C-alpha cells in the first residue's frame, strides 16, 4: 500500500548516532533544565541522553503566559507540537506563498490629496497590513512544523498555554549535526548549561552562553542597506541587549487580521460533517491527486488538527477508553515532516494490546494519570519496567515490544510521537494479532501447546482490538 506516493516501509530518516547504540537500558525522563523568560519558560528533557541521541529525537515543553508572544524562529529539524493546555494563534511562513490575509483602512481627505487615487503610493497607503495565513489552535491539537519554516506563537487565552514539542533530528531534512537547533529571528536565547558546555568543547571555547537572533551576526551597515532602513533601526533589529528572552509580553494584546473564533468554530463543525477525503484535503476516491502546484501543496495546507476529540477516535470501547491516530492520511503535511502522532486514553486497569512498531521509533509523553509500561528487546530482555506519571517521556525503539496498563485507581493517558508519517504496528493480542494470523499447528509446536490450548491462545481475545478489558484475567480463571 502506498501513502502519498511513498511506501510506509521506506524511511526518509538517516542514522547519525554511534553504531554502538543498543537500547539496552531505557529510562523515563523528567525535564532536566528550565529556561525562564519574560512571558513564559521552556523546559528541556535530557537532550544529551544516550538513547535520545541514538534515536535522533529531542523534546521540550513550553509554557506561554496569557498575552505572551513566542518570538519568530525556525529549526533545523521538523517537529510536532501537542497543545496540552490553553489556546492561541500560530503563524507560519512558507517561502513563495502569498500574503492572503489583507486589511485596508480609509484615508482622510488630506491623505487622498497627497496620494492621488490610482497611484502606487496611494495603494500602499490604503493597505494597512498583509500577512500569510495564521492558525488558531486549542487544547488537544497537533501542529506540524517543517524544518526551516519560520513560526511564531501567541497566547490569546486567559490561562497559560502549555505545549509539548518533539523534534526528529535524524530526519533527512536536517543536514546539520543530528541535534535540534533553533534559529531565532528576534530576541535572545540562553542555552541550557549542559548543551552550552558540549557545544563549547566542540567549538574550542568560542561558543557564547547567550545566543542572539540571526540578524545580530551581520554587519550593521550592510544589514541596513539590505533592508532599506537606517543604521539605527538595523541595530535595533539585532536586539543584542534584549533581556526579555524568547517569550515576551504584548501588553495591549496582539492585533491582526484573521477570522473570529466563532467563524472558525463554524468552519470546524462544517469540516467534521464532511467525508474524510474532503475534510483532510485528500483526493476523492477513484480520482488522481491533482494539485495546483505550490499554492495547494503548501500554502493552503493545514498544519493542525485535533487529536483529543472522542469523535476522532480510531478505536473506542464502551468504557470510554480510546485511541486516535494522526498520520498523513488525516493530515497530509505529515508527509512533509515525516512524523505522526497518536493519542491514547485508558480507563482504570485497562490495557493496550502488546505491540511493536515496524517502521519507526516512538516517544511517549504522559499527559495525565499513571500506569505501568514494559519494554522488551530482541533478546527477550526487559529494558524498561516501571510506573510512568504525568510529565514524563519514554523512548520506545523500533521493533521493541511494549505493554502498557493503567493503574487500578486512576486513568492513564498519553501522546506518542512517531518518526514515520504512517507508522505500522504489529499487535500481539486481539483481533489483529500475529498469533491469530498463524495456523494452529504452528502455535502448537512453537509453544509446546495442545490443540485446545493453541485454539484458546488464538481466539481468546478475538473480539477485542487494540484496547483490552480489565476483567479478562478473572474471567479466564473462572473458565479453567
């Protein structure tokens, strides 16, 4: 099967880690360093953790205060951002795309006399602002950000906006070092201490702990000439002494042209009533995927979609547990970033069928509750067995088998970020299990079972898929 013209068996990732990576010991990670700014903070997970470097992934968590603006930046690696809490506005800049959001203002009689109608100066005066499309987001959304694309973020809500961002540094789009690097268009950037120490060694002591915007590295006079501004303004753009950091307050609130929230809600309801192929911009069944070049391929492409709505669940059971996937079939931009995500909500004492990912690594981020997770390697050895709680992450390598179960007294829910736009999962139990797909005698001779035992093993969970009920062990015991 082909997804977007590419087989899910193929990967656009490169292996940049040391060949000694064996993933023999995994660990649940908490944020290790915190960077505080004027209007928020960023918490970094252990970016130099051996397993994270081997997989080529990095993670950080942002907290942006109301009326806070995350300054424009771009990254060397593609990333996915999950909105844990709050709402806001995201702007992305795709090179070559038109500024389709335009606003105008009426001129006074004096201005009309000064700029005669029809002249170019008059048109410029009438135009107040124009910019590329901006996107509203809310709790539960997944946002895809391609490598090298400039983006900014603003919190227009009443509570802090919390987001989890995961980067895939081994993606083929990154031709720099296999680590996440953020390039800032404005402001100052203080590097986490351990990251600074490592890069300082690599640059023989030439690295500075406080990073600047990319404008700061240019000659001020040349920069002023290139931008068509005076030297004083060019010097201000370089923001070499800005103490606010990466997130700044907009005291009067950010104003821009965009549809109202109610209009976007109506549009969202309309989209949800459409067939899936129309809702996600896919070609109509039976028709070729015809696009109008750059405009339809990138400029009009959706970068966000909700993964937290129960109505979007791909698997759902009567007790309220659910699993939702966000791949390139639902959000085509995933083919650009070569990543995907899934959202899992487990009720108390329920399980996810044991499985392994066939074509990607997975980074699990716990959003609430508590549960037990076990991971097994190719030698049948347990490389992780522990309780995970809110805020922790766990890297699960490709082909490693994993089993997850919610605690007896509380729910367990998480978001997983995968390094393939169409992850393939092989389940070990249930209707889609590898055991169910094997002949009975293969099971008999593989596990020293009788015919009756092999049949029970194959068919016991035949009516369950992905989500396993909590009472099965007691039911099995009563039937023995």
